[in-house]
């Protein structure tokens, strides 16, 4: 067995992927999504050329990807150094056990907080992880009070200021067609 055979043997076949609407994404859809993740400003003509599809076929597929919810929005990735005065901080939250209706109110407060850029539910010691822009870790109590004014949801928090970004996580590895 050659090293190339070993590498090919360790690559798993790509699992089927579906848009939020339930539409199955084929190889051409995945090529379009990968190109959008690496350069969303690419013209339809450039994308069509790179995936070897007609302009109209590419435009049709792109609109279908947007309508199916696979493409949510287009946005610029900015250099983090321009925000040095407001660095990114990860805040891990362990939550109290609250009724679902109350939890929705708390999650709405998170969604409306301009400092919170992303919130993800996680499994393990903590329940939520927030990516937030805070001038200092000492600004956490102010944000906490705005998210949980009655102190009924947050049991404890771990503040993790970001020192530097080692790797950006786009595009998603499943779009490469090779999963190890």
C-alpha cells in the first residue's frame, strides 16, 4: 500500500448535507458554498467559471441556496486589530435550572445585547458560551446585570479574554469533500 493509498483510505466519504429547508445539497451546491465562504464578493460569472457551470445555472443554484436557508447572509470578515479597544472575550455560563418560558426571556436578552456577537449552547460544565466585545473583563458585571437583572439565570461564569486568533475556522471542513 502506497502513502497515497493510506491517505485515501483514511478519508471518510462525505455524509449527505441538507439545507435548513430539508433540500439535499449536492456536490455543485457544496462547491458554491465553499467559494462563498472563502470569498463572498465573487461575481456570479467568477463562481460559474470556477465550478464549470453556466451563469444562469449558477445564479439559479445560488438563489435556491439562499431560499433554502443554506446561505443566511453575506458579510465581510474584518481584521480584529481594528477593534483592539474592544477585544473579543469568551464568557462561559453555567445556568440555573429555570422553566422554559423564563429561559426564553433570558435568551432574548442575549439576542438583544449589542456586546454579544455570538451565543452557543454547549455540553459539559457550562451551558452557554458567549462571544462578546468587552473593553475589559471587569465590564462583565455590567453585561451580566443587563442580561440577568434579577440574578435568576446565571449561576456562575468563566471569563476568557482572547489573546490572539491562531486560526480562523472557515470554510467548514465538510465543504472540502474530505473528512478525516
